[in-house]
C-alpha cells in the first residue's frame, strides 16, 4: 500500500502590490475610447504607474469585455461611434463589475454634470498629460489596503504619445468623411475630430471641425466646410512620415 501523499497544489501567487514609484501596480484600467491618441496617452500613463491596460473602442466592445473581465477602473469617453458613453456609465452604476471607480473622460467640460447624474464617480477632462494628476484621480478611489505603503513618488512628467497615433485618428476620420454623410456620420466625425485635434493642439483641424459641426447643426449646406476639412486632413496625412 502506497502511503505517499499527493503533492500539495501550488499556492496562488500574491497580487502585485503597489509601490512608491508604481502606485497603481496590480490594477487594470479599461479605457473605452475610439481615439488612438487618447488610448496611447492612457497606455503610457498606465505603464509609468504600474497598471495594466485594456481597450474598447465602442460600447459593444466594452460590454463584451465586461462580460469576461473585472477591471479596477473604467474610463469612458462620452462620444462613441455606436452611442453615448453615458449609457454605459448608467449600466455600470447599477452593476459595478468589481470596478473601484467609473470615470467619464471628455474634451468638453460642460458634460461633467451629465456624467455625474448618470452615475460616474468622477470626470477627467481631455487632454490629460500630467502623470501625477492621473495617478491622483485614480488613487482616491483605491481601497486603503491597496494603496502604496510608502509615500508616493510624485512624478509630474508630461506624457506625450507618438504623433502617429494622432495621424491614425485623422486617417480614421478621413475614411468616415469619404464614405459619405450617412445617419449621424457628420455629427460624430466632427465631434471626434474636435476632441482629438484639441488633444493634439492642432488648431487648424479644430477650427475646420467646428465650422463643419456648426454648419450641420444649423441645417446649412456643409459642402464647403466638408471639402475644406477633407483637404486639410489629406494634407496632414500626406505630411506624416512613412512607417
């Protein structure tokens, strides 16, 4: 008779603990945003902070993701190609999916109150560049036992993503404009470009996008504004370095 006991199963690995220089270590951030520029900025913020990043670029993708994963934080852009981020925030306010906080992100400060009414725990205005400010917003929602034991090393570096992420956003918008106006396409594309150009500091694209948005809102003929914006995007894309 063999009295040898079977080997014990390995103990589960302890979750990574936050440190002074990586205060968000052990957390996962889900960013729901259709802009490559914004997602690249958040990726760098997470990398410097020790957090893992997951991305969804539509409401549909975000809901699919949340059926499988439980992120620590959910950052939701309010203007998405298949609807308003406010709808996702309302749903998350009822079923948290384990998230410590659901934060709205937008280039329009005027929507902060609407986000709060929908159930958002906080609001981050775009563009966000300060690493220290990003960490501070998220850490205030962390349980005390998951915060760094040592004083946090404040790193106020300005995070600047690769310019090609902005060019990718311009290519995306140019493709939408080339495909035709469609149901709500002009409104969405103009608002998308307003946000990414503001984050990139591109005043020419920002002004051209605003002109298109105003013309369309007033039911005026947007043909001239549309052509100007298309030509501007073509020049920006053509001037980008080959990769």
